[in-house]
């Protein structure tokens, strides 16, 4: 998408320097992606202690093993 933006030269230069990109488009894209990523992380961290997550890893592993054993029996009896 094309857009016309008024970005201060010094800010754009700093973004290019920090990202290591010569292309203004790439530098801005990287900066925007990083900004969005940081905001998402901040929202997730704000949920700390508010969501209860139950660890069912062992239960799922046992179910998977049981299913594999049943499949082995099914195929070996043929």
C-alpha cells in the first residue's frame, strides 16, 4: 500500500540507523512490526495472574501413547 507520510528526517534517519536498513520503507516496516510486537507482549503481560492455565501435558501424552498402542494392535492383528 502506498501512503504519503510526513516523518521528521531525523527520526527516519534514526530508525534507519537502528534497524540497519538503507531502505526507508524497510526501516519503517521493521519499526512498525516491532512496535506492534511490543504492544502485544505488554497486553499479554497485563494478563499475568488473571488467567488460570491448567497443564494437561502428561494427560495428553498418555492419551497419545494409548492411541498409538491401539493402532499398533489393530495393524498387527491383520
